[in-house]
């Protein structure tokens, strides 16, 4: 399903990430069955039920509509729609970058928004990227993670898809920065939300097709891909290594005395070979 419908999780970066993960899908799935994702998924039974519900909604409604939308709408229109939503996302990124103390990245996002709004027809054209101004997407969940708030348990939200406790808490705050929140009228807000969902799903058709073909367990694949991606975003790609637990020291063969890890007995009276002191 659509990843929380957030504007910045739009086709380009997310599809690329999913495709990259899919290329190593088989080994990823094998490792994931006993990997970190499993330990972070205490509600797996319930999550799988919600995941299956979301899959049914996607197969019956979203995917067919997105396929027709892709066939009917020229690519430049779909890209323009994505640019429009991304412009709002860049403004929210600027705020979150500054909240995280990344002032330079925040100012670059402000420059992107200003450039695309003034010269890109309110963000319909991505002039800033053509000028070499890269995006630095940050959301409130990442800001919380930056200040040490743990991701918490993995959860699958109805319709909205993969999340964690932290990201679910941040979701209402992130929604305030989406286009529907800036327009009056329920009809306009609903229309903008539907357009965003369909356009986003349209851009993910290729990536989800690859996952369907390669994933042995789609639920596990999506879960671990989501958790890995969110962790990478929180640490800006510099994820600290988790130290491996130390292996227990090997003991000597039975009947040979103390374990190999034991310290040698002191020499002298009471030491090795000496009778115990009385």
C-alpha cells in the first residue's frame, strides 16, 4: 500500500529503494526471518491481517485506478503533479531540518521552495533540481528519531500501510503540511488527497511488480524494507553498526579441569599443585 501517503515518499526515491532491495530479495528474505524486523514486530499476527486487507484494497481499487491513470495521463502531467506535492514536502522538510539543527540543509530547502514557487508555477515545474539544488527530505518522525525517540514496534495502518509507533504518532503533525490542509472545503481536500494517492500509486506500479515477482514473503519484505529505510533516513544514511553479542567462551573438554576462560591459579603456597592452606 501507499506508505502513509506522505508527499516526499513519492515514486522516484522510494521506487529506486524498493528496486534495489528487490535485487537482493531472496537473501534479504532468508535473513529477515530471524533478523531485526522480526524482533521489532510483536504484533505480527494482527499486522498481517491489516496487511492482507490493504493488499485487497490495493488489488481491487488502487492498482486498477492507478493503471488507468498511468495509461491516460501523459508522463509530464504525472511528473508535474508529483512536483506540486513535493513542493509542499520541501517546505516541511526545511522546518524539520532546522528543528534538527541542520541549518544549511534547511536553508537549501527554503531556496528550493522559493525557486519552484516563483519560477516553477507554484511547484508544478521542478526548476530547483535543474539548477542543482537537491532535496533534503525530513519529516517529523525523523525529527523525533534525531532527538532519541525510538521507533517502537512495527505496525501496519489500515490503508496507510507500514509504520512504527513513532511514525504513527508523528503522522498527524506531518499531515498538517500536506496540500489538503491549506485548502478550504471538504470536497477540495478530498480531491487533493485522492489525486495524491493515485499519482503516488501510479509511480510505484513498476516497483511493486518487481516485489510481487521476487519476494517469497511480501509482508516480511515490505516490513524490513520499511524499517531499514526509516532507520537510514533518521541517521542520514550513516547508520551506526549494532555490535554483535559476544560469543560464549569455549570450555575445555570434560575432565580436564577449569574452563579455558578461567584465570590461572596463583603460584606459590596455595597455588597450582600445592595443598590447600589449612
